[in-house]
C-alpha cells in the first residue's frame, strides 16, 4: 500500500517526486510511467497504475513458431528424421500387426496377443524375421514424412483456422502405398520374398504397376480422419499439459502417445482394408467375384464376407500398441528439432 501511494505521487509530479525512494522502487515506478502516462493521451490514469510486463529471461525463444529465416528444408529434415526413427524402432510391432490383420491366417500364424506373436516369430522364423522389409519402409518414410510435416507447418501458419491438418497429406500419401505393398507382402507368414527387389519384380510382372497403388484411395481415406483425430487430440492435450507451449519433452511424448492411440483405434477398419488390398490374400481373393480386390468398396465387402463385422477390428490391439510409442517418438523427435533449430537461429542472430 505504501508503494501505491508513492506511485500516485510519481504520476502527478514526475519521477523526481517522492524523496526517499530506493533505486529499485524508482526503476519500477519509471517503468510504470513509461507504460502508462508516458504512453500518451491514450494511456490515461488507468495506465499509470498498471504494473510493467516483464519478459522472463529464462523462457527462451518462442519455438512454436520457427524463425522467419527457417526454410522448407528445415521442416523436411526434422520430419524425415522423425518419420524414419518412428518406423524403424516400431517395425517389429508393425510386422505383428500385419499378420494379426490377416482374414484367414495359417494355423501356425494365429496369435493371441502381440507379445506372443513376436516371441513365436523370433523363435520359429529367426531373430531378424520381424525386420524383413525394413529397408523399403525407411526409404519411403523419409520423403513421406518430410513432405507431410512441411505441408503441415506451412498450412498451420496460413490456414490453421480454415483447414484441418489431415487435409494436407495427399502428396505424402502417394509415396506410402507403393512401399506398403512391398513391406506387407514381405511381412506375411511364409512370404516367398526375402529381398525387396524380388518382391517388386514379382508384383510388377504378375500384377502390373497398378498393383502398387491399389490401396491409394483407402490410404487417403484413412489418413484424413486419422490425422484429423490425431492432431485435434494432440492439440487438446497440449492445452492441458503445456499451455505455455514451451519445449516440454514429457508433454510431447504423453500427448503424442494418447493422440496416436485414439486415432489408431478409430481408423482400424480402414487399416484392415488397406492391408487386404496390399497383400491380396488368396482366401479373400476366392471370396471376391472379380478375382482381384481393386478398390476400397471391394475390400470392405470382402472383409465382411470373410469375417463379418468383427473382422474390421482384427489387429486393433497391435495397431494401438504400435501407434502409442510410434507417435510419441515422432512428436518428441520433431518438437526437439524445432526447439534445436530455433535455439541455434536465435544464437546466430544474437552473435551478429
């Protein structure tokens, strides 16, 4: 209260009024005057009593918005690294997911849960069997995620209030289906393919180039709701766990994991259809009148004919278990690169 009285005297008589003030009080009052009365006629008496807004020196730069000097290459490099790490680390679980989504699996490839499946695959088929096809996945994940995050960041800046993030991934979706065809055929039980080149050559010769893009429409249809749910959940959780939007690894990991789990569970039926289109299971083909499953409608119909409604949720456990650490890794790596790039940029500008 004593300080408030002196502050009022300072407003009437200027900074020289109020003898006996300490240097700290004088500096504080000067700040009030500069932000209040000293601002001009618009400041008024109310401005004189408004405390100064101080910048926390430890808060660091606002990494949520990358510096103006950041180029598209910045987003693409961060996205590519995040995508490659995400897919490489979680690839064994992805192999299990593909097998558990099989509509009519071989008796030796029927699993009760993810851990049992992974253990049996390693024990009966070798330690490196769950990693078969990893090279083609990493090759596709790099450019796909680079394009995806670059589009996401650009549209988030300009159209964040108009379009949801799931609508910007069409280019990246064009890369993923061809890689997924090879990857999932190599993951299947008793797959005849041991090398990526063997699988690509066989598919090209026997089914034509169009076989690599049979699941494109399903991939696109799945990724729009998946990414919409994913980003909405992530942003919602960030508002609760990290409202200041600072670099907080634990909040990025937790928000990313929860967002991935929710989006994965909601879009499992589309993922089952995508797996069927990519693998072209023999029993499913026999259930199809045309002899080939060539589109999303055909895949939905075939899944229902073979396994009923429950078939749409085959492998949901493996899909959720795969997505929880997968999206946690992707978001934590991507946010770390955003923070690192921002920090380096600010240090460079400060040194000029």
